[in-house]
C-alpha cells in the first residue's frame, strides 16, 4: 500500500452525527460499562466542561486539562460531526475520567507516567468505537468503522515502532557527531521499512521533520508510551468485556494507583495478571486480529457480489 493511501477512508461515509446525538451515544455506551463512568460524563456535559464548538479560526488540536484542587477537568476540541471527532470526544473524556478517579488520592501521588496517561483515554475510545461497529446498520458503515479501528492498531504496532527505531538509531549516530539530513532520511526509510515489515511503498522519509515528539528534548522516546498505553488498555478492555459492569470498580481502583505503582504492580494487584508474560498482551492483540479478520470477511463479500 502507498503510504499516502493509509489514512484515506475505505469508503465514503455520509454519516454525520450532530453534537447532541454524539453526547447521547457516548452516555448510552458508557452506561453499558458502568454507572460511575456514565455519571461522570453526564456531569462533564451538564456543567459545561467540554468546549466543542466548530468555529472559524479555532484550533483542531484536542486536549484535556485537569484541575486537582477543584477535582474538575476541561476538554477542548472542535467537533465537526464526523466519527473521528466523536471518538476524539470519547478519548478526551477518558483523560478527564482518569482525573476524576484521582480526586481522592493524595496530591503527591496524583502524577502518573506518560505510559499510563494514554490508558484511560484509549479505553473509553474503544468503548465507543466498538459500540459504533456493533450498532452500524450497513456493511459499508461497518467496514468504514473497522477500517478506523484497524488504523489505530497499525499506527501503534507499526508506525510508532518505526519512530522508536529511528530515535534509537539517531541517538546512537549523534554520539559520533552531527547527523545530517541525508543520514536522517536514510534512517527514517530504514526504520519505516522495518516497522511496516516492507508492506508500505512511497515511504515518507522526511517525516522526521514533522513529528513533534522527536523535538521534545526533555522526554526522549516520547512515541513509545502511545504503543504501551494502547496495548495496556486493549488488554484491560479484553478483560472488561469478559467481566461486564462488575469490572468498573476494579478499573477505578487501578486508575487511582497509577501515580504510586509501577505498571507491573498495577496489573498484578488489580487484574491478577503478570505483564512480563506474553499471554497478557496477546489477549488484547487478539481483538485487533479479530477486527482484521472481520474486515477481510466483509470486504470479500462486497467484492464477490
């Protein structure tokens, strides 16, 4: 596949979801996970914690800011009616829910690692995307949504891996002196080829220029936490699907401990899992494989007909 086709939608989705419908959809499916997540999201919407207006000149960047002293959060995004913006809203609500879970924790233990920061946000995004796929009314819409979900897996398993490889080799080369553009292009090409296992053509060898994470000098390997957080959250999500609503309280307890435990300790205490074993990660990865298999099955049916 040419790299410039990666983010292109599988098909044209004419679905437009207004903001009120998006709020209703999120609350409905948060309710399926547990009452506290639903109640929290209701409060965030009712109290005006979300600034989502789509207006001229507004930044497209979304973020969540937590205010520990008040126990509140504020979410900023530009909602445009697309499925992507609905998922972004769910993602940022996940960050806010993490802040909510930490309200009862002592101040010194409220700071958690970047690797676990993406856990709650990815988790709530999965709840909503999974629900959208299950409730989609047509094969075309389901394929569009599966494509979006699979892209997230590819980004975290392959693209982020290539960024890690590039950064690792950059630091090693820098020990010998200046690293020039030609070398950086070659490093990027090799890293992308390896990260995508040779499955992508027209590689963006100049992407080292545009990836802001490479320039955050205080936090090297900033890309890695996204893959770790993604893998950790889908493995937790796999467990949540097994246990139903009873899982919510254990999940909240896990979030509260993110500032005072290592991830190994978190998983052992709250999930009864050893994350040094491959089997833990494979539970979540199995969901990604199932998405790909379903996509192939549905798309094959369309082409054969």
